[in-house]
C-alpha cells in the first residue's frame, strides 16, 4: 500500500513513512494511493466477530507489507484489551432505528483512545526495529492529548509534548495529560485557542531544521493511521446492524473532521453508508461549507462541547482532494490560498460530490443542553455534550430512507464533562471505576504564550534533558 499527498508534490510513501511523518513534506496530508475495498461477503463476516479481529482486517489493508499480519493481529488484540467493555465499541439503542455507538470505553473516556491505543503500539513496533527515538508534539482541543499521553507514556522510543488551550478544556481532560508523571511526557498550557495550538504545530513541521533536530512526529488526526483505526468501528457497527444487506446512516460530532472522514473512508472501502451527518456546535465551518459551498474560517467560540471548538477542520483537505477527483495541484492551490485568506470556494461539481454522502448540522448551546436532559428523561441515558450535539443533529435530519438505522457516534463518556452534564440534566454523571482516582493525582505542566518560537525553545530543552 502506497500513500500520496493531497498536494501532489511529495514522493509516494509507504505506511511506515505516513505513520511517522504525520504531515507530508509538501504540507499536504497523506491518503492511500488507491482505496482498498471489502466485498459484501467480507463485510457480512464482520458481524459478531471480536472487535480486535475486525480492526486487524481493516487496518491490515492500510498497513500492507509494512507490518506483518501476525504482528498486527497481536497489536490490535493488545490495544483493544485496554478497553473496559468486551465489545470495545458497543451499540446502545435509544429509539426504533436510532442507536448510540459508544466509543468512550477506553482509558481516557473519549473516542480518541480507539485510534491512539493502536497508534502507540504501531509506533513502538516500527521504532524498536529502527532504534530511533521520536518527539510527538500533539495539539489538542482536549481529548487527543489525554489519549496520546496515556497511550505513549513510559514508552522508550517516544517523547510526547501536549499543547492545550489554557482554560478552554475541562479539568478532567486536562488531568489526563498533566497527571502523567513519566519522564517522556511534557505538557504546555498555551495562552490561546486550539486553532493557535494547531497553527504552532504546523509551524514546527514547516521549520524543517527544528523538525529534524527534535525528530518531530505528529499524532493529530492529520496522521493517516488514526483515520484508518477509526474507520474500523463504522464497519463493526454497520455489520452488527445488518450491512451489507441493509444500509446504515451515521451522525458524527465533528471538529477537525477526522472522525467523519473515517466514515467517508469506510464508504469508499465499500461499506454501504447511506449518509453521514457532520454535527457541529456554533463553530460551524463544516456545516456552512456543505450548505453554501464556501469553506471560510470564523472566530473560535467557547462552547459546552470544547473538543469541537475548531474553525479549521484539517481533514477537510482530504475530502476536498477526493471531491476534486484527486487533483493534487488544485488542492494545493486551494489550501495555500486558504492559509493566506481563510476561504475556499468549493467548485460546484466538487460540492455536489460531497453532498452525495455528507451534510452538516449546527447545534446551538440551548439545544445541546436540552437534548442532554430529554435523552435522560426519555431513555435513562446520560450523554456527554459532544454526543448531545450529534443526537440533536440526528433528530433534525430527515433520512432518505426512514427505515435506515441512524447511528450517532457517542464520542465521550458523560463523566468527562461532569459540570456541563450536571448543569443540563441535574445529575452528576458518576465516574467509571477506571477513572475514579484521577482527581487525587498531582498535576504537572508549564504555561506558554501562543507563540511557536517559544514552544520550540521549550521542546529543544525538553529533548536535550
Ligand atoms: C475530538 C473529539 C470530537 C471531534 O472529532 P474530530 O475527529 O476532530 O472531528 C468530538 N467529540 C469528542 C468528545 C472529541 O474528543
């Protein structure tokens, strides 16, 4: 399996290179040169199989010759043994034809664990063979950092630096990063937004001298292996609900468009997905893009669903690349102009191609809170605010075919956002037993300005120490 850049100017790469590089050298994102596909029979056979086996089958199509199949099977088994539910990503039914896909049974209570537990072991496997040590810098809107720190802490061939927007994430989110006492972990509380953190990270990759000096790598959802890992639960859920004989629709709470793009990838691989609804909060760049054809950066606003407080959805570049017929030159032009001007006018044909599968719904703060309450009243389920954004969007969506099951991705455990859930529902969500001691652990982090140069200096010192 070979990988190409969405900007068409980087040499082809194997899985190993795409995994370790994160961003391609031309500033684009890696995508597979050709989509692997699954036959209807292969999809049907996923029903009832252990999650780790489905993961090995799906991810194996992307790793190709880079990872031995037996090693991959073992990596998947170990990664998903860290989950606290035997089904790993169980489905819960809320109403006729409406389901929650619970992605939060991992160590840090959010869906980021699904990819990160796998990624850490893939890195270990590849780096141990090469005897190299890399530095992961991770910009986080809250959940990626915790999942990455938890997955990579204590590993000998990796250092990890988490950049998070100070005061804009929940204390539970922060604690999953700052309470790791391993010497290979550093946390920077940035005086800015998530978009500032992401821009700082991009600048570090652009500075090739710095990137080489610290052996920089990235595990944000620009990393292809995360998309590959996340496409697995679309297969597992759809097969459990009757695919390929029956189509399934998904609603995905979205910020960086990584999780939703994983659904797009599953569709490209042959999974009969009828529709993917991208659910956003007031930071609605994606919903505006699908509705009006203009992808335009806005001001980031703080909401109850902070992991989605993003106005530059990095993975949108992958979708754009697909929608313009994989034209790297056109994608490069559009996204270089976007970096300078903050807008892209999506060509009409490309917009039409996107809309065949995707639509967007923006959900405001009042509706988010009221859906948390109504879901509790109607079903007895407490949901986190990100899941509530997804549920609100799904309730609003008129499906092409009303008998198609609608699966809402439940991206975090309610106990990860206890204040918001308690304010909306009047009930404090109990922390699951595997998170019970988090409040008692001491924290460790540094404050930093929203300035890439200052962060680089800090990281150089951390790497030398
Ligand atoms: C990261 C995150 C999202 C958004 O996922 P993207 O891949 O960035 O679209 C949604 N909900 C939660 C809880 C998250 O942590």
